[in-house]
């Protein structure tokens, strides 16, 4: 007999009930809003898809294919009506060292493996575990990712080839050294022009994204110079095909695939949470959203795409543009497909320096300045957790940063809980009924009482025992434990040890 929980989990694979509920009161007005929002997000997504594809090492075409296939699939199968799935800066941070170590051909197998891992996570209903990640850890790795994305653009900004390597700091240093050997001003000037146009355009025009305007303008200006460019882009989606694989490949790529799956799940759910915070109409289904991310990552590599996640910035644009349903995400994917078919040959002249400027602006805007200020006003433990997570993200990798951040946050939390346990002496003499003839001095000498306040658990049990076993020459020890809400096995054993010691 099949467990009912498994039946409910398998229902996540069927998107029809969610679609029926979402489109129950659909009308032409809402369709018009979805169409406008989808086109707006498509315009915003175009330069980002190209840029993230190039930055990942898989190429601009791979970025576009990812935005099309993952954007379509994630919206069809996902649990959020607003989330936009596609290539993101956070994912490029993880993909770049994987491609450097295993080669670009293996990234497609990594994506499919990550999709399978996400599918299992979704069926096991791991989606709600995102709520267990402490806020300082989330802010730490988000800001760390922003720093890495910025540094990743340094080679393209300088017009030099990206040095090979797994960690961003030595790569950036090597790129600077290569540039100083033969400095050229064309690429840096194009990057500065891109940044300047985005800032200036955004100050006066709100409805048209500055990134697309800067991309077109700087591309036209770049025709006067000899600078690195995107290169050829196919005018249609590749025919679906499975990447070559072997059991040896699966074994050695499992760890990278797990890292990709964890990042895809975390960022997708964070993106859905951001969408929820911007609207009061509906909450997303986290488990179904993980399922949607799994199918997006299963199908994107089959069509030449790279692993994808929910894109927070594009999702925010989608909501602000008046999106009503997940149809807006589908429209954004179809718009990008139309761009590939009609404008693919024109995209190949886009200079990498322009994409570098766009992503540098994205990186600066990714930094959670308000959240950092709030944490600065919070506890030292929260601040240290954020800084350590951010430093580990930049110096090593995202998965290790999250692991270290979670461990550090756990240790600091345990320390706070340990310090919250207190023993407050109680004077029993005033509580003795007046009609009883009791020697109060003798009572205070032979009977000791404490009020215990806080959790009695493993981290506090040792000190609890030490404090009480130092009491000697008494006939009775009274503990008032009304305020003790938690006692674990270590705490219970501490009470037994204390009883035997006294």
C-alpha cells in the first residue's frame, strides 16, 4: 500500500490544479497586463542572459537558451505565479570553477544531475527548509556573490582574456597583471560609458530599462574600435540532445551537481519569497517551486543551456510591471526566442565590455545595503556570521560559505542560549506560614532554593552541575523550574547527577 504522503508528493508533478486555480477568473484585462509585464521582463532579461552566459564560460548563446527553456519550464511547473527562472549571477559564480576544472561540455551533465537532485528534494518536501537558514547567512552569501560578479567582469572591462582558475581573487589579480603589460583604453572606456548611460538614463526615464539602451548605444560606438565581442549566436534553439556521460563522470561530478542543486533551490525560493513580499494576493508553494526548478534544470541543458535559478531582479520587475499570472514568464521566454530567431546575427557584434558594465551595475545593486545596516545595529554574533559567510563566499565557494555560516550561526545561537540559563537564589523564610514556628536562620543555613530560568540543555548542563554541586552542608536543595521550558537528555542527566552528588 502506497503511503498517502508519497501520493501527495507525486501530486506536485501535476501542474494542472495550480493552473486551474490561477486562471479561474482570467479575463482580457489581466491578459493585457501579463503581456506587458512579459515583454518588459524580456527586454530586461536579454542583456543579462547574454552577459551571464558569457561570464559562466559557456557562451552568450547558452545564456539565451537557458533564459528561454528554463524560463518557460519553470513557470509551467513551478509554485509561484511571479517567479522568473533563468541564468543568474549567483549560478555563474558556481559554474565558472566547475567549467575551469571539468570543461564546458560537462556543465550540461552537471545541470541534468542537479535537476534530478532537485526533483528528489521537491518530492521529499525540502522546500520549506529555506526558512531554517539564518538571515545573516543569506545576506552574507548574497553580498559575497555580488562582489564575485563584480570582480568577474574585470577581464572583460580591461579587454583581456579571462585567466583560468577556480577562485576569483587570483583570477582578478592575473587579469590586472595581463592588462598592465599591454594597456588599451578602448574596453575600459566602453565599460565606463555603459555604466554612465545606465545611471543617467535611470535618472530621467523609468519605463525603458537603461541596460538595453546602453547595450544598443555602446555596441554602435564599439564599431569604431577593435575590442572582444560575443561572437556568433545561432538563430534557432539547438535540437534536443543528451550530453555524453559515464558512471565515472556521474561519480566525480556529483559534488558539483549537489552544489548547483543547493544554490538553485535556495535562490529560487528566495526569489519566490521576494515576489510574495511585493504582493498580498498569494503565497507560493515552496515544494512545487523546487519541482519547477528541477524541470527547468533538467530541460535547459538538453537544449544547450546552463543550470538556472529564480532571478530575483527579473522577478521584481515582473511584479512591478503588473504581472497577473505565470503567463507573463512564458511571454518573456517567447520574446527571447523571437529575439534569437530574428536578431541573432546582430547580437554577435555586442562588445564584452558593454556586458561587463551591465553586470557591474547588477552587482552593485545586488548588495543588500539596508540589510547590512540593520545587521550592524544588531548583535555582534549576527555581524560576525554575515562577514564570515561573505568572506568565505569570495575566497572559496558558495556551498562552503553556507556550511560555515550555518555552523557558526548554530554555535553562536547555542552560546546565547547557554548564557540565558540563570540560577536565582530564593529566600524561603518569608514564604513560611506565620503559624509555623520555624527558625529562619536555621532554615537559611540548612535549606537552599534556586529559581531556574532558561533552557536546560547540553551546552548549559555542565555549568549547571558545577554551580550546584559546590553547595555543601545542606539538608535540602529546592529548584523551582517553572520557567524552564526545555530540558533535553543532557539536562535530565544533569539533574540526576546533581541528586547523586548531594
